[in-house]
C-alpha cells in the first residue's frame, strides 16, 4: 500500500543526473527529505505543492531516507515527445515509455555473441565502484559499461555512485538498464540484450552487472534479489562472454550468515549459476582470508576459483571518485567487502586463466 502525504517544497537541494533532492513540509509541520525524478514528475520549485509516497520511509527501509515525489498536482510537466514504445515500471502509476535499444539499433537484431567480453557479476550495487577500481588498476584504458538489473532501484537516476563514476570517466562506455529498470544510456528488455548492447552499441571492453541500489532481502536462502547475479553468469556464458563472479564478502557485518562469504554468494553461484565462471578470491594470507578461501572452496565443483593478487588494490580503492559504502560501512569499516570486488575487476581485466 502507498502511504500518501501532501506538502510544500521549502528547500531545493542538491541535484545529480536525473534526481533532485528536496525538503518538503507538511501541514502538520513535519519535514520530509524527498527525492524527485524530474523526467517523471517535472522539476519541483520552492512553494510547489507535491504529493509524496512515504510508506518505505516510515518503515525505515532502504530508500536512502527519502520520501518520493509522485506528482506536482498544480503544475504538471508538459508532454514530452514519445520516442519508442517500450514501457517500464509497467502498469504502475509512474510507468514510463522509453526508446528500446533492441528496436533502435539494427545490429542488435542479429547480434548473438559477446565475443569473449569479460562480464563481472556482483549482487550488491555497492560493489560497482570497487569492481571498476580493480579494472582500472590493471587496465586503465578499458571501456567499462554498467548493466543495471531491476532487483533494487528501478530508476538508475537514484544512484549517486553511477553519477560520480560517469563524471570521472570511470564508466566511459556508458550504462544500460534492463528488465523494469530504466534511466540508462540504453534501455533493454533483458540482461541478455543489455549485455549485447553494451558490447555492440556502447563498444565496451568489460561490462559490470549488478542490481540497482536498495536490494530486497528477507534473511532466507532464496528470498534475496541478488540471486539474480547467478542468472547473469548464465546469460554471459550463453552469449559467449567471460563470466567473472565477485564474491560478497564481509569482515564487518555482525550477521553470521554474511560474515566471510555471504550465504547469498554461495546460493547464487553455487546453485543458480549453471555455467562456469571465474570466481575471484583475494590472494591474501591471514586468518580471515584463509577462512574465506575455505568457504569459497565449495564453489569449485561448478566454477574456477582464481586467487587474485591484491597489491595496489588498496590504493586503487582509495582513489575512487565516489564514496565506498556497503550496508552503511565504509572502506575502513569493511575493507574485505571492497577488496573482494576489486579483485573481480582486476581478474576481468587480465587474460583468461
């Protein structure tokens, strides 16, 4: 159910690609930090009355602490030209029409191979900057594309990390949004066509596949949106790519099921991914990483576990143009999480084992 609030914009705050931060005050004096997507609802201004959706915020869920602007009822945006007829966020009140890459680019009508392109797969959006840092540590000139699946946020605009990575040139090839996700440089129907678009339209050397920010999890083995990364491994292999799996690792998560190798990685790669991938394992010799290696060993019946040198990766991570954060923990609070992702990037940027 939607919980509605009506308020007035009191402050227009920071903006990034596709997003605008606001302070909205309701009639009872309550102030909400809100987020508007101008391409969907128009651009709110101070004094505008806005309608907000606040249910996830009231529950304390992972919306980034935002109420979401649904409409500016007194000042609706002008109709924009409709290019294409692909609909995303389908049959929701804010369904949006996008120009599908499959129809716009003739090469996608016949494309069927990634030509061996490395595809790094990770289950959390927070892995993205660390993966790209690892790629750049090994191959600074690589053209990297981000393929965002729809397990988390649907609008790519929600991600400040992607905005910062684009500004820094770290995602030089561009972005693709697949499934119900939207807002990328290219819009595609599936992760399969999204990967092909990354390769043949964006001319990417390496693609990184993760869900958007704000994954959905239940604490159960199968009830987690990140299991789709196992399906992305299959897609990369079916299309003749080179799947590289980033382990979700943590030294700072208090939950036992996520300490060391997360149970979600063991499910996604150990049960969902039917195709063989290279699983990146940091080549570090201390008690923590020896325990991680023991956990990862159970994946060896399906995959090739590759020990990846870690020299230089700490510096690469610290050079990130965007803040590194996973589940509220930064680089120094959960170094292992980002190091594991950077190793996957480094492995993808090196010759196949």
